[in-house]
């Protein structure tokens, strides 16, 4: 059973629209949640982190966490072609500190 | 502020050889993590070092090993290289091991021929 699951995509989004990415995790004790963006052939870049239930906004990005339902989501508003990348969800649980569990990633393609 | 730096950027080795990859964390970070990302696959956790000690290890054979130096830099050693070890090796660092955000270096692309 995969510990962190994401839809692989690709998720095609028109320029200017909202991209919605979802991630579910299996460890109910997870406490730290991260979204990374990875361009092809490059290393992951941290774009959002969230530790508490609810929404967290940073510029065009909003992370949403619901621990009861064990999911975390990322919204990208006003999507731009430069947002085309793979988005990785990562989760850290107390019983495995330091071992960030990554999902396989969702590929987002923003079309002009 | 300098980010996480890794060297070399690219490394080509022959099957059976040893590879050494290096990582310098962000200043002030004491934790270093190593991940393997094979082509088209997800990130697989290799090792976590904090304050010079190995704190956690992923499901990799013992020929994958490493260490962390007093200045918190780290190296990853892969012995008896196999073709399937070809991958992007990523190093990340953070404050307070495992409890805060981790930032990645640019990676080392290891090719085993």
C-alpha cells in the first residue's frame, strides 16, 4: 500500500485557470506536509508547507489540509505556462522523522 | 544565502566501481537527507544524517552508505555499482532534523555503464 498517493496526470489546465492537485496519505499520525515543484531534469523546489488543518495561502498558491480525511491539496490560481511541472506531495510522520515520504507526483501542463 | 550544493553534477562510472557524492547543506542546517530518483520514478529515501549520526535509513542495500562531517556536510558512497544505480541523487538539508522544511540541492546525475 502506497503511503502517499497522487494522481499522476497529466493535468491539463488552460492559462489563467485554477489547477487543483490532491494528495492522500495513509499515516494518520502525519504532522508535516509539503508541496514541491519539479521541472523535468531538475531538483524539487519547495513551494508550500502546511502543518495545521485549514488553508494556507502564499501568492498564487493555496495549500489545504484536512487531517481527519487524510488529504492535502494544492491550488494554483491564475496558472501560467511556467507552472507546467510535476508537483510532488511529501509527508512527514513522527515515527519516521527525517524520512519524507513522497508521492509519485502530478504532472501539470498549462496550455496557452 | 547559498543553497544546498552538490558535487559533482554528473558522474559516469563503470559497473563494479565505487561512487562518492558530496553535499554541503544550507548554513545553519544540521540535517542532511539523501534521495534517489531513477528516471521516470519517484523519490526514494536513502539516508538521513543529523548531528553527525545516521538517524534513519531507507530500503537500500548496505553498499549504499554515507557519513556526515563535523561541518554538517555529507557524502554518499555507493559501492559495487550496478547498472540500476543510474539515477539522480538528491541531497536536502533542514533545521532540526525532520521537523521543518527541507531544501534540495541540484542533484548529482550518476550514470553506470
